């Protein structure tokens, strides 16, 4: 069933209410938690409607779809987040067109993103994707590899990107307790990295999706990536080919 503008407004209100409640219960301020509306596989008009309802941050997970949505909705007020796995050979297509990349996992990709961002006079905010539960089906750096990875990135002195924090995707099969523990582990990892490398702006935690964003907020998430709770279920054929 296609959604209407009213449905999207209602869904946004409901997600905001859940976010507020989770923030309140954990004694956090809502201003520290941003909602990234994940519009992948959804028509551009859904983005327009969400935008009219006050939502300004959107997430896409393929280069092709991100560029096509941007072409259809030329609006400088939108903050675009790239949340999918990115091959380094596609870095130059996207680096100048997005504000945040959530999935950095290789030095080669970082180098190419930086060069391309600089070429378009842009500075890209990047999050490092961590495979916190060592899930063999997921992209991302193992937690143990993170310090060396950050050291390598800092040594490469990449002026086009700025390291802003960590991102993880929750395990598909996990008990609520496991999930909570994974989110807590990501927060601790970010705190270790901030201290160890003296990176004051390395303070973001991108974690939590439609099914688990309250738990992520409890553990300190600063960016929740919410798709189906806003825009309805995605077509299963395409969903199966995504990295979730
Ligand atoms: C699709 C996707 C989401 C949104 O998932 P929902 O369960 O629909 O909220 C969040 N993060 C990433 C990386 C995704 O690819």
C-alpha cells in the first residue's frame, strides 16, 4: 500500500514520540539525538513529504539511488547521509554530494573520499563502521582493529574527511540483552578512541534502526537510522540484497 503525505507525517510524529520517551527514560536530551530518515527503495515523493513535515536528514545506501534522489529533489536544506557499503572505486561519485558517510572501513576508501571531497571544496563527515558482534555477514572493522585503523587514517593526514565517530548495524538474530550489550560496547569503544587519539569531535554514535532505536538511545546513540517505521516495509527482493 503506497503511503500518503498524512501517513508519513503520522509516522514521523510517532517516531519522534518514541525517541523522546527513550531519551527521557535514560535522562538524555533529545537535542543530542538526530533522526536519519532512511529513504532507500522509496519514491522521491516520500522524501518530499517528509521534508514538508520537517524532516531534513535522509539516508541512502546505494550510490545510484542517492544521486537519483538528489537529482529529483534539489534542496540545499537536506543533509544527505550515505549508510551503505561503499566500494572505493565509487568514492568520487559520491564524496562531493553527501554530508555524512557512515560506513568507512578501509584506508583506501578514506584516501579516495578525501581527495574527491577536496576536489569539490567539501569536507565530509565520516563514521567508522564497526562489526561489533563479529558477524560474518556484515561489513565493518572488527573492534580490535580500530585503534590501528584510526592511527593509519590520522597518519595519512586526509584533509577532506573528518572522523566523527562510530557506526554499527545490530545483529539480525539477537536477544534484546545482546543488542543492548552491543550498543554499550560501541559506546565504550568510542570513548576509548576519543581519549586515546584526543579527537574531540569523534563524538557521534550511529546506531539503532526501526526495531531497536530505543535501546540504542539508552546506550548513547546520537544518530538513529530509521526506515520502515517511517516509510513502511521495503520490497523484499531488494531488501534481501541489502547489507542487513
Ligand atoms: C535500511 C537501513 C536502515 C533502516 O532500517 P529499518 O529497519 O527499516 O529502520 C538502517 N541502517 C542501515 C545501514 C540500513 O541499510
